[in-house]
C-alpha cells in the first residue's frame, strides 16, 4: 500500500506533455495543503517546485496535524529531481525521509531514461508470501513516474488536463492512475483566484501489492476520487488545488490553503 509520507502525492498523480516548456524563464511555485477527515484537520503538506531550462526540482514536507497527532505523529520530507525531455517528464532521483514516532524510514529511487534502476527501502520490507503477493516484473518499471514528479501536469489548455493515464511507482507498488474529465469551475484561495478543471481519478494496482487487500480493492472498485487542478501562472503547468478521496471509513479531503507563484 502507499506509504504515508507520500500518499498525498500518489493520490494526486498525473503528468502530461509540455509544449516549449523548457524554453521558459526560471519559475518557482509553492502550495500549502490541509488534509481533513469529516471536517477535522489530520495532516498538512507543503510542495515547492522550481523549473529552469530542462531541469525541475520538487520538494515537499508532510506532517500529522490537529487530531491526526493523537493517532500518528508522522513527519516526512520528500524530493524529486529530473528533466523534461522532449514531451516527457523524466525523473532522475526520488527520496522520502520520514519518521513515525521514533521510527525512521527512507525510500530512495533512481531512474535512467524513464526506467527505475534502483530502489532502496530502509528498513527493508518484510518477507512477502508468494502465494498472495503480486511481484513486480522487469517491464513494470519502465516509463514510470515517482510520486512527486507525477503531481505536475503540463498541458496546453484546461481542456487537455484530463483524459490520460500515468504509470506510478512509490518504491513498492506499481499502479496506473487514470484521469477523465468531470467539470470546470473556479476557486479562490490565498495566492490564486481563477479557473479550475476537475478530473475523476481511477486507480488500478499493477504489481507490488498483496492480493485481496481490502483497502486497495475499495480504491479500485468503490472509491470516488476527484482531483481539481489550477494553472501556475502562464507556465503551462497545472497543479492539484483540491481533491476528495473516498475511503472505507469516509471521505478524505485535501485542499490548498495557499497556491502561488514565488518570485
């Protein structure tokens, strides 16, 4: 299942082609988010991204907040670096360092030409029972995106944001996330006031997961997931500004409390 330190990024994952994006001047953006359940704040996340030439860098933090601290004191730092080659995002490195109480964990993924070359997980995962575990094959880790790179959308217009699928890998599980058009609208938050586009998201586990896991089956077959995107200035980049995810215990809401370009 998705690790808690970057589940937010995973659930909002999508990357689409850019048009002449690499020729743009250096640009930086920042988003601050609140994760809530039944109206109660349970976590906060911050993501900052920088684009210069063909290179991009995305950094984020995730931490339990509000009533969430009563159940899980997780804190994490996440980063992704790579290039925009032609019309494709190509990660070079992804790393997540997080602590839950006194337990520290690390996920480090390296890429080359869009394919995973190495994965390091500390502490190592427990031994899997081959009878109910779907292993990752060699072909599963080609042309994949990490959780951070997958949150960035490059599109020529709002009409082209939805209607595509991304291959997603979080260091353990490979999944396909699909976006289909749902609606257009507008939103006003500190740093941004303007148009949005909302996509319905589908989830399909591919490999690296246990068969029959109820939470995964719910996400695949019953969960209603909606992701709303807004443009980052005139960059041609779209980023998540709000999302709702149906879970077995009720809907989870992720909403931006600040969404802006940084000078």
